[in-house]
């Protein structure tokens, strides 16, 4: 089953994003690790669309595909420059405060929690794909 919905590119839409993710996941899984990872990823990458893809006022599309063995959540943002989230350098969580760069922690946490994180850029559309495998 695939369900998708558009959200205004505004931080105020985050509550609607969380409600949509819960609405789709509720009948599919109660696995806390799956729900938490997808909610965190949805928040991180939706927020990045709002904060960094400023030239586009288009709504952000969130698509969730459920299958017996996995859940795939995609965030699609139209008319934006490419930014491959899979190429962001991993964070060194053990570095001193003075040596830490600003930003990237949400991407790092998402990468750690998700079973797979992929990026595609086609025709001016940025597509972040998050996958979580379900327990058998």
C-alpha cells in the first residue's frame, strides 16, 4: 500500500507530518524502533526542506509505502538544488566541543537508526528515501 500527502513548507506543519506518519503506521506496526526511526527521519528531512530549500515555495510530498517486510518513507521536494544527505560526513561524537562542527547531527542520528537511507535527484526534485525492516 502506498499513501502520500503534501504539506506546506513550514515548520508549523510538523505536527501534521507526525500525525500522518502515525496514521499510516498505526495499522501496520507497533514496533517502537521502526516508529521512532521513521518519525525522527521525517522530522529531520522535512525540517531540512523548510530551512535550506528556500527558493522553492512548493509543498513537500511525503510518500509512505508499506509492505509485509518493510516500510519505506520518502520525502520529495520540488524545484530545489541537489543535496545528497548520504554524502554528509559522519559525526565524530567523541571529538572535543572545540573541534565539533555545527550541523549534521540529525542526519547522523537518522543514518544510525534507519535500516537504509538513500538519496536521488531527478528533474529538480530531491528525494530522500528511508527504509525500515519489520520484524518477522
